[in-house]
C-alpha cells in the first residue's frame, strides 16, 4: 500500500480507498481479516488513530465489520453492488477521458476509435 503525504487526500482516506479497491477486486475474500490496526500503522509509519479512522470508514460503507478482540473482517459482497461500484468507477474514468479529449480537440469519432483500439489491445 502506497501512501502519499502530498496528494491532498487525507491519509485515512487513501488507506480506506486502497482497501476498498482490493475488497471490490476480490483480493480480500468474505470473512478474511484486514491487517491489525496497530500492525498497519507501524508498517505505514502512521498514527493508530489514522488507521482506525480508515477502518471505521470501511465499516460505515458496509465493507467490513469489527469483531471485538479480533479486528476487522471483510463482509460478503453483493454481486450487484460490486457491479454498480465498478460501473461508477468506469463512468468516472470515461468522464475524465472525455474531458481530456475535449482539451486535445478530439472529436467523438476519434475518441471512440481510441477506445476501440484500446479494447482490441486488451483482447490480444
């Protein structure tokens, strides 16, 4: 996990976002425990309070549950919710691409051709 002090995004949010991405990608399975709060804080050289805030943020989103004396474990993920999360991420990335295309003065056809070429590269 990489944390940037200068990104402008709070550290706890960077941690939460990183875990969220990994959970939604299936890197953490249902019932699997996240690293201990103290252990992660030590590894990242950050405050335990910052780590706890990240985990509490994940819990508020329903991605993890706290187990007294054991830590935080990953909740089962609803496949429709996962699909929706990924669709939002795709939409956000495509909106960024559209903005960049407008700045580069590309028309819709050119943008679609780029997307098709990238999709083709991914298939190969």
